[in-house]
């Protein structure tokens, strides 16, 4: 049963596996999937170093698990997502070393074709408290298509334009979540709109359908709608879905939508050409009629 619907923004509340299976049975097919699954890194405690505090507990859903359990979980949801993906569609999955190797192995076993592993470099990453490591300042995003034989969509020319006319690399320098993205509250693993902006533009067209099986506070859905894509999100937490609903209702206002879009489409940490989406000769131009 649909938990929330507002035009091209649909949310389901409940167990991801069950709801993905329901979408599969209904023959739903997404053009793109973005998944931010549990990284399984939460240790359940907080430490202090000087005047800095670090919480290692994002919630029970992110607690450390045995490798066998992690592999089983990843294989199950990735299999269901593959069934819900169009033949020419692609999937993006984020992670760190805690989960990303398991995800990659499961993808290969299921028949996905891995296209790139994006290194998301965070110029404003917090300082790692331990003095036994280099600073942790990156996450990884696997981009894959459904199989080897079907050709996927890639907005190659636009990605070059976003990169100042040069071929875009697989290392993306994008800041973490800004204060302008969390005035309704913050999900503990919230992704920045600027990251989803690039992912969505790279691999979809207007009016395409985007699925997020771990929607959280619905960053994927906000970016999707601002870019005139359709969105379906799933999450087990009503608290986080409530944040997503507030964010969706905010962008129903044209003025608010325009302001958020402008911030989302800029990256102050890179020297790059910002495309003017208002130009009539650009196919990806945006209007804010909701």
C-alpha cells in the first residue's frame, strides 16, 4: 500500500524486501535505481577525543554483522532490484570498505555489468579521531547496468559540459550535506543533493522513473523531482519518511524549488562550467510548475 503520494513522488513504508517483491510482482520497471544500503559499520558507542565527539551508532539497521549475513542481505535486495530494473537501466550503490566489496561480488554473481566505481571525495570531511589511520574522506559508488548484453543510457556530452568541456573522471569532488539541506532534520547517512544531481543527469532522461529502496529522508526523490523525473522510495522508518515528505512539500513551492535547484546544480569545490538550465536550446531545461 502506498504510504504517501504527491504527483510524481511515491513513498512506501515497510520492509524493503517485501515491498521490492511487490513491485516485482506488479511488473514495475525503473530506468534507474539509487541505493544507499546499510554499510554495517555502527559499533553502538560514542568516543571523545579532546573537544570532539564521534558517535559510532547510526541505528540497529546499521550495526556490524557477520560477513555471511551481509552477503545474504546484499544478494537478496540486489536480486530484487535487478528484477525491477529495465533492460537498459542502471543502478548506483553507495558504500565504504565495510560493505562495498560484498555489493560488488553480489552484483557480479547476479549478472550485473559493473561500469564504474566512483570515488566520492569529500573536501569537507570531518577529521578522523584515531591517529592510527589516514583521514577517511571518501565513499565509493558502484555504477552498473543490468547485464552485459544490453546497452545502457549515459549522458556523455552533458557530463563533459558539467566538467568544463573535459571528459569527467571517476573521482568526484563534492561537499557533504549542507545546512540548506537539513533544516527539517538530518538522516545519519544523508547524501548531498549535489551528488544525486550528477548521478541522475548522467543516467536518466526527463520523465524517467527512479527507484530508491533505502530512501531515508528522500534526497533521491527531491533531486529526481527537481529534474523532472518520477520517483518511488521505500524505507522502514516513518521518522525518516516524514523528513522526506516535508522536503517534497517544500519544493511544491516554485520559489523554494528554484532556490534549492540553484544550490543543487552548483559545486563550489570544483572549477567547472555551470549549465544554464533556463536556455531554450538545452533539452534538460527545467521549469518549476508542479
